């Protein structure tokens, strides 16, 4: 089986009923579709609420954009000094070399940028400018490769990028944000790992997974190959209605990470991406779920619940004390101490 990319392929694989096709085709005109064989194989066709299907199979609800939703929900573009770089915090940058993913998540916060109609792959001139920017800013200690998914790049391309980072002394840490070890575990082979490590820097992988079923034996084996090669792994998950908004599911997910030698890191409140309101919970619901994890699972398994403040102000850690009420609105503070209303008034 190959990756499913069209409504017809989804129907043929038993992931869309004939009466759903028109709605899915309308979504396909606007947003990219990809369901990898590993994820298609995990979906229970008999369950209309399957949490894996909900993440990857388009839903006509995606065509309804709410007034609070925005094309660039976390303000990448307003913090992009040169194409492919996002410099939001002083000591680290995002390097977005590619805007292609092995799967397209229906709740993606960069859904307007990724996919065949997205921002594409950086040209060699743009890459030169991105590396010149990193080299010219000695305060950049960490480079985070994201996108898109950087592990769709070939070992040779990855190795070239890593060699360029190797030449920049002040960069000490390289981090990859990826779904590949879970959704295309067979890609994590010796050649890819060698390419990832070519910089010689301390290398981290943050694995994006949202449901414990994604940590299949093949996914766990792929992660073991990374960890055994000396790469440190962290988790990233998005809190999603109908996928993991249940304390038992979240507890199993965090335990599955720890069993796989992945340190739970961020649990993201869903962003205000267009057409994603059917995935979104309130901050109050999120806080209740996270509170339910305390006492239920080991301290090793506790994620940090964060909100990316709309507009690009960075992350706010959501704790019982960090969300305040002001004039009937909720506010959160950014890392500079500035207060922001959430959800923002448009
Ligand atoms: S893998 Fe990441 S960037 Fe790609 S569609 Fe999913 S959330 Fe978006």
C-alpha cells in the first residue's frame, strides 16, 4: 500500500463512504491530504469515531472558518527575518527547509503553509540566506528543524544541511520536530540517522504523536534506533477533542512515550488554525484533563501544558494560576510578562 492522497484513494481503502466523497473533495481543494500506510492500517473502519481517522481523514467541518481563527495562528510570518527562519525567542530559531509532511494532520497549525500548494522547499539561495542568518547571530544556541517534517528529506539532503550547521560554532543543539518515527517508521534507518547526526552537535528529536495507538511496535522500534544512536527524544502532542481529550487516553499516551524512552515534553492547546474548531477544547477543559493526570501517572509521565499565544508572542505554560480573568475575559502572560486576552478579540 502507498500513501493515500486523494478522496478516491481514501474511498478505495475503506476510509470514506461514497456519500462522504463530495464533502471530502471540497476539503481536498483547499488542504493537503496524506495518510501513510502505517496510519491507514491502524484505523478501525468499524469505528465512526476512530481517533486515528479523525487526525488524518478530511472532514467537511474543516471548511467552516471561525472569526477567531487565522491563517498564521502562531505568528510565524511576523517573526521571520529571512525566508525559512522563524526567530521568536532570543536563543533559538526554527529552520523550515521543507513544507512537505508524510501525513497531513487535519488540525495542523501550519495548514496554510504545508502541502503541495504550500510554501514548498527552500531554494538553494534561500537556504544560503537562512544559514547566513544563523551564522550571523551568535545568540542562536539551538536550531529546530521543523516545517513540514524535516525527516522527509533524503539522508543526503539532511547530511548536507547538518554539515552546514556543523560549521557554525555557536549552535550547540539541533532539534528535529517530526512525526516520521510513528507514521513512517521504516524511514528511520542507519543512513537517515547518520545524516541527522552529521552536525556533530547534541541532537534531539521531538516526536509528535497524539494517541497511544500511534506508538506501534514498529514505531517503538524506530524510536529505539534513534535513542540507541545517542539521540535524545522528547514528545509533543496536541490536545484534541475526539482524539485524546480523556484522562485515560492521555495517561496511556504519556506512559507509552516513557516506555519508549521519550521524555514527555509539550502538550499543546490546539491553535486557532482555520477550520479546526471541531478539535478545540476550552482552556478550562484542558486544565481539568491535565490536573487529572497528576496523581494518576508517574512524575516521569507529566507533560507541560502550553498555549502558543496567537500572534506569535510565544508559549504560555497553562497552570491553575496562569490563566486570569479580566473584565469577563481570560488572559495569559507571555515570556516577556505581557498579558494577552485568550481567545483574542479579532
Ligand atoms: S506533521 Fe506537523 S506540520 Fe505536518 S501536517 Fe501534521 S502538524 Fe502540520
